[in-house]
C-alpha cells in the first residue's frame, strides 16, 4: 500500500460460528469472529483478520472509533 491512510467502517459480530469477513450492500465490512467481546479479545481478533484480509501488518491497523462498540472505524 502507499502512504495514504484509508478509513473504513466495520460491523463486528462477536461469538459467531466461524471467522469470516463479508461486505454488506452499503459497503460496510462485516467481521464475524468466534472471539468473545470480553477483555478486548474480539478487537484483537478483528485486527488480525483484517490484517490478513488486506495483506498488511497488524501494526498498521488502528481502531480510531468504537473500541467498545460493534460498529468501529478502522484506519490502515
């Protein structure tokens, strides 16, 4: 990726049956994770999944809004 930052909306579904990423009709990423939202485990799982999805290091992703919410804003 280049030096420009990208910001996008993510809807997290914790305690899902499987880990997967889908895109809804509004263009919002929906991240289904088997992790529970307790102690930030779901956030860690979401960052890991998005890093693999976008082929970037985990350290290049940042939750800029919604750390304790299902609706998050992520910056690469």
